[in-house]
C-alpha cells in the first residue's frame, strides 16, 4: 500500500469517431492527435480497449491494470469492488459530438451476462461542458411504446418519432440507466462517467455512411432483448445541493455503481473518504489543486485525478468547479445529507433515474 501514491494522473487515450470534432482541443486545450476526428478522450480506464497509464511521478509508465494487480484495495478502498472480470469498476470519458451519435442502448449486468458478453452492463451519467444553441440529448421513448411498435418503427425508419428529446446547455446533466434508448446530439462536449463497459447496441445511425460508403453495423436483435420498455426517463437531472465548508456540493446522480457530485469551490474543501472508495476528480472550470498528505497536483479544466482509496482524505483548493465521482454508501453519503439539507424524498429518489427502479428508494 505504501507503494501506491494517494493521487494518480493518467495519460489520455484518444479515439477517432465518425461523429467526433475538435472541441476537446479548442475548448479544453487537450493535446489531441493532429489531423484526427477525435470523438472520445478516455481519462481513467482499466478496459481491454484502453488501459490508462500513469503520466507523472514515480509510477510514470505504470498502467492502472498493473497497480490494481499489485494493490487492489489500496486503489479501490474498502467498499468499492472490481468488476466480475477483475477490472476497475468505473470508466471516465470526455465526448465531443460534432455530429450526433447513433441511437443506441446498453445492456444491464444481467443481460450482459445472459448474452455472454465480455463486459458488465453499462449505466452512465452525462454532464455537459459545452453545447451549441439548439443542441439536444435523446433519452428514452415516449410513454406507452412497446417492443412490437418499436421494432416496426426501426424496420420502417420512423424511429425518430418515438424518442424523447430535450435541449441542453452547459451544466445540463442526464442519468442514463442501462436498458434506456438514448443518443447524444451534435454540438455537445460532455463528461461521461459509466460502468467499466464498452457494450453498445446500435439501433439507428441517421442514414450515415462510413468513408468507404458502407453503413455502420446495427445490433437490432440484441437491442430489442435489452431495452427496458416501459421505463420512464425524467429528462435533465434536477441537482440537489448541500453545504460544505469551503464549497457547495450538488448531487447530480447516484446509484449502486457511482455517485456524481459537482463541487463549487470558493476556498479550501476537505473531503473525508474514510478510505472506503476512490474518488475521480475532473476539473470543469477555474484554477484548482488537489492534495493529500503526501503531495499536490494542479487541476485545469478537462484534467482528471484519481484519489486512491487508501488516501482517506483529500483537499481541493482554488476557485472553480470540479466533478467528483465515487462509489457511495447511498444512505450515508447521499440520502442523509440531502434529507438534512431539506430536500424531499421524491426529489432524492429521482437522482437515481426512474423512481420505479431507482437505487435511492427507501
């Protein structure tokens, strides 16, 4: 455990995407590969498609995979757990959609296992950093859409009439549970925290063709097996805030897999993690720094730091905004502070998505 620093920063992994753009470089100043249409930057990842590598310090060049093999509890903390495949439980990305992403769905854990997939399911949460006027997110289907109706709409090309849309701006968040049909519209730069999975079943791709003139592969059969027909999406997240010394914290989403909070920092903010979970910090605005008892790292917008579980506490300083992702004790970390701040139970439950299935039901 003494060999694992409390603070770890990783090299970004960049991915070409047919729908990608240039805002990762233009808005956030990230060093994306020149001449590439970059759609995704994977900031913290322990996945077969990209294993994050430490970018600085005495462990520079070591992968998150190697560190987990050396000291898993030191990285994870006492409550967070590896996936059933022995991987880090979460994956943090930045997405830049110059064009809309495909309409798609991700399986939940049970469906991924039933279908023999190599990954776990994928519940995710988006937080918009930048959006052009009129940009939209698609989340869910209109009430009453059944499997047979949806399958027919996919076949005859009328699927766009069945999807729920809402306009977004910088600061909009959306919780997307596994099994929910969704898409990210054009003109959006956002952060995505998710289960550590790369399972995507593509349903509809707007008639788009690849450079070789062929359409991208669709996965209609699998999609129809995993969509949670009847599940309701509540639209943009309604964040709930509570006060902390030196900061105001807004809970954006919470479920069994992760909590997402936006910390508005005005001074010095110390968080006691009790050594129970790692925290992934992603700077959104301002000039910030994160420190533990062994060192300090600067944080500029678009940069992420993993605070190891064994650090027990960390301190944020500066003025700005920072996203904080971790594996919560839902009752103690989310429900109790929000209830004490005067928020109603129904509002708290909605932070976990559809009230009928939210992990925040008590």
